[in-house]
């Protein structure tokens, strides 16, 4: 499995790739540059919307446009007008926190968590935005909320709090969105970098991006064993998602953030988007129902 550079975007902190099945395009964010990108792999073209604040993650809506996690809360982004509308913000979230990774569950909620810009341990949280616009705190004492994925039945949520170097699983109640029975299913050595974004394939195996680890890995959450690895020519691998006409292509975002000038000279494609053709498929992304 060889990773192909398909967009040399030199993103400072590329994150949150989402495949648009209808348009066969890839959306992702550059958190630090406050941009929302749309990339067309077939045509090799891209455009972006310049925003006024950090944007940690986006998801498609059942209506037009996106739902997004900005620094301080949840917003709608109108694709045509390139305007934003605030939906809600969590109560009692520290002012120096920002939202990070997020995705929609199969019931149409948008889940996203925060991190501390002051690098405070266990100062962040994990939230759910209901279709009616209500916000519920699902987890407290989080340090760096990151990758998440649901199994095919939607009754197990896999979740990464990056500094723990673990993937935890929860029983997930699709009707209420509540979590229970937390347990660790995967542990990742610090020598392999830090677990960042994550997705799941149709066989129920997890694909994890390793920040500082030069790779995306595939794991069996039932056994905790690593099954495969895709090496990349850049250290800071941030997230991955399935896409393509047959949903059998893995799209991988990367970052230049945290690299020295010497690092960047050795990694000229850092901040690019990569693609790998696989013999397993993923799922179309869930959409926000609000």
C-alpha cells in the first residue's frame, strides 16, 4: 500500500477529512489557517473558504452546507453565501480551550471535543450537539479530544484522547446518545507517535493516523492487535477517511505544524493530502440532521 500525494496544499494543520458522496469531493480544514477546503480528486482542483476563527472539524448536513466546531462552539456554514451562523456553545468551557475533531453519529448528532490551548491536562471535554441544537457534555477530564468512529450497528463508539495513547470503546445508545461501559481496546506505543484521527472500515477494523509517527495503522478492536501499516513521507499524520466512487480509497491529511525548518526541508510534502487504494471499503459519512 503506497500513499500517493494528491494535493500538495502545505496545510499548517490539515485535519478532519470528510467525503462528499454526492459531489465526489473531499472537505477538510486547516485549523491554524482558519480555512475550510474542498478538493476535487478527479479534476485535481481545490478551493477554500477563509474563516475568522479556528475551525476544528466539519460535517455535512442533510440540508445544504456544513455543521462545524469552531473554537468556542457549534456553527452552520452556508456553502453558497460563505456565511456562518452560531448554533450553540457549551456552558463552562474554559476560554482558552478550542474544539478539535468531530463527526456525526448515525442518528444525526454532531459530536466533537475540545483541547486546552494552554496545554492543561484533563481540562477539556467531549460534547454532543443534538439535531434540535441542544448541547450535552458527554465526557469531562479530557486532555486532547481526537479521533472517533462508530461500528456498523452504531452501538459502539471508539474514541481517542490523544495523550493516553489508547483507543477506548463505549456502549453507545443511539436513541439517547449516551455513553456507558468505557473500556480500552487498543494501546499504542509512544515510539509509534501519538494517535490522532481515526476511521473504521466495513470489516469493523480501525484506521488510525499517528501524529509524529509517519504512518496510518489498521487495528482489530476486538483483539487489540495491529494488522497493517501505511508509511508516509511526512511525520505529522493527522486524520484519515474513506472516499472515492467505490468508498475504497483512504484519504489522509497531514500537517506542517510543529516541524522545524530542517524537518520541512526533509519533508517537502508535509501538509499535503495523500490517497491510498485499498481492498476494503469504508462507510459514507453520517450527516447532521439539524
